[in-house]
């Protein structure tokens, strides 16, 4: 018998109707009511902002290890695979929310900024705050925490939504000052559309021409889009997404290699082996055994 990748749905025990939750990081490793092991890779169907208040540790997002310390912010977008690395001295807050809770309430321009902040292809998911930035972020999270746990009246979720919007906008500003951010680039909307199409259809097709047709543009234009945004060809990006999804299946399921090959859109296992080894320089078995 096989099993699907471990998908974690949003579930707020305190307020089932809310699309928001706030959890202490140190409590994650102590909770007995979780339906998954936070120390194992799992895919989340919601957004997460992780704020480290003290201690040192790490967090894994799509197989990349990010070191954390006091003042680290880690953003995790919906449908990413991640895992916690337990640490005795690591303390902080997790803000969890659905896209309906925040994004559906924003104007198009603000929505783009929000989604971009969480898009690991357009910027590093880790932000290291300065002391003054850390104080500002702490103040916002403390206000959210007070509203959520102490006041908790009919106005609280609206206030929390506004505070969360302020937090994301502030993080967006901080990030734009620390790295080359791509919000104003010409092809941002087209790239995000392409990204969504690839992530949804890469098991069906890996051909650049097919995606160009879906977007009603030429293959050359699609290459211009990806070159402008992430300095990769459209085919390189498609292969990157496909390889990431294969890795998720290898680590997060008990599917056989043959089954993973078929699920990933390969009719022949030999072609799957060649493809994966070309992309990763290792075999599917060795990659699976390394975790």
C-alpha cells in the first residue's frame, strides 16, 4: 500500500472559523495532539511567518537548510514542504494563516507584494532583522498575540488581519532594502502565472511550447520572462519544479521508484532515472536514503 505526501491542512482548534492562528515555536515539539511529526518533512496548505526570538537552530524548506537565531524571520508559502529542526533553546512565534484570511481582502497591488514576500524563487525566505527591526516586529506580534489570546472579541480578527498586513508590508520593506527585490520588474505577473501553471501541470508536460500555448505567448517570450525574473531559461525552471516535486515524493511517501516515475509523468523508469541523475547528480534511491 502507498501513501500520499503528508499534506497539513489549516486547523485552528481555538477558533475553527478563523483563518488565522498563532503558536509558540517551543510548544510545537511538546504537543501530543498533532497529526504529524513536525521534525519530518510535510507540506502545508497555508502560509507561515516564523519569528525567532532567542536561541539558535535551523529550519528546512524544500530541502534547503536555513540557520536561525534571534531576529530571524522565515516565510513559508502555501504548498511548500518544510520541517522543524528541534532545538532546546529555540524560542519564537509562528503566525499561520490562509490566503482567504488575508489575501482575499487586499487590493491587487498589495496581493502581489504579499505573494512575492512568500515566493522563495523571487527572494530568500529568510530575513535577518537588525536590533531596531526586531523590536518593531516584536511589537506587532505582541499586539497580535494580545488581541488573539487576551481580548478575543468580535473585533479581534479584523484587527489581527490589519496588524498582519502591517507586518507583511514592513517585512516587504525590510527585504527590499536588504536584497535585489523584483517587484517592479516588467514580467512579474507573467512569471507568477507561469510558475502556477508549471507547479500544477509539470507531471503532465515538461515542454516549454505547451506552457507558452497555455499563456498565449511564444516560447521565446516565455524564456525572456524567466531570464528576466530568475536568470534561468523556461526549461531550466520547469526542470527545477519537476525535480523538487520528485524529491517531495521520494521523501514524503512510500511510493516505489517505479510508481514515482509514473506519477511524475515518466512512462519509462529508465528515462526517469536518467532525468533525476542529470538534475541532481545522484540516484533516486540514494537521495531517499539520505533522509
